[in-house]
């Protein structure tokens, strides 16, 4: 008897958060998850940094060589609305996934814990249909001025989750321009590749199609539609937004097949949800002539080494204590 290869319906949700309001944004995310599930989706993806916001157009009062008090206060507000992982907010998102019976992936701004409490990370969270937090991926390399507000993840969160319809994983925004990072994901056997982003340029569509063709995987690209008037009126550095366009992010969410064909989208200039029926049988058919982690590799010539150990800033060394105790006992 041959293996049964399933089909599933996937949804990419192009929406805006309620900026700088974690609770309201999570409530919106839960509602959007339920709505997509009601239309048959089993895998639902929401954008990069959806909770509590991708702070487009804001400089947090920083220029080279100085920071402002107002910018520090805005940073505090951003930090206060970030997400603890795990915590009550992930519990709420897990509950939404459980009630909808779906796999849910959502971008959040994660507040560091233990050593890095004062650092924020751009993180992609994965939830199971039973509401469990299956894993997370922290963005390895924030781009440009994102480096002012987000720390760097490490190789311990190059996460791929197993589902009953294949392996799901991905990278965030311009991480997808890192060839070795893509190869790390391909080597984990990713079948459905998630690419939440803040890039609304036409060239991003070429990136999504290239990943699909290169990895012979489905690619779910998810962006926000965001306008300037969505920001709260009381932002302490709101004057920075005066010269920004009214539509600050036009979207561009899309779904690609393993041969780079457009299955849905791109969606521009409005909020909305894209759906596509994914025939997982397309993956082995596409890898017949190109499998970059299999028969199309040359490990005798090229090899990628990935460090997946957590990189903590401090580590206890008990050898000195043990040596002293041994000396005293001796």
C-alpha cells in the first residue's frame, strides 16, 4: 500500500495590529484565526511582528551618537507591550488555535527572559491544534535600523515542526536573503515554508517564487496592510510620522507552489485573507529533478555547519569550586 499524501487548506492573513496595544492585537489575532478556520483553513499564518506592531517610520529618538528621552519612553511603551514566551499571551493564542483546531503561526515581538530581559526579539511562534506552543524562531539578523530595537536570535531556534501533513518552518523577512539560512531550513526537510515579512516591494514576490523553486516547497508569504492613521494619537515621537505616506505598508501577501507558481495573491492595498489548497503530492513531484538537500547536493564539495546551541552570555563554571573543595579535602 502506498503512503497517503494529504491535501490541506492554508490561509495567509494580511492585517494590521492595533499598534502598541498587545491585548487588543491578540484579541484581533484570535478573531482572525477563528474566521480563517471557519472557511476550512488548517494552517494559518499572520505577519511579522504582528503583536504589538512593526514600528514602521519610527526612529525612537535615536541618531548616531545620541538618544532622546522621548525616544526612550516610546521604547519603554513598546517593551511593555511585547510578549513573554511562554506567558499569558501565548496561552491566549494557544487557546485560539485549539478552539479553531488549526496550526497557527504568528509573528510577535518577544520580550527576552532571564539574561536578556531588556532585549526584544522579532519572533515567529508555532501553535498546534491542541493549543500547545510547539516552538519559536527568533530572527537571526534584524535589518538596518531594526537592529536598534531587536536583538539577534541564535541557531537554537531554527525551528521546523512536524505536522500530519508535512514539515512546517521558515524565516522572517530579509533572513530569506541569507543563502545559508535557507539551506539550513531545506536540510530540515521543510515542506511548507513560511515567510512573514515587512517588505511590500514588487521584488519580494521574486524572492517568494525563488524560494519555492529552490526548495521545492510551498511558500506562504505574509505581510501587513498598514496606514499611518492606525498609530495611536499619543505617540511621544509621533512628529516623526509627519513625512510618512498615508499607506505605510501596502501588503503583498502571496502563496506559491513548489514549482514557483502563484496560487494566491499577491494582495495589495487592503486587509484580507488568502486561501490555497495545498496538494502535498506536488512536493515529491517537484523534487524529482531538483532536491537541494538531497540528490542536487555535492557534500563532497560543499558542506554547511549549523551551530544550534543556545548562545548564553554567562555560564557557570563549577570546576573551580570543585577543585577548591578537592584541595581542602586533600
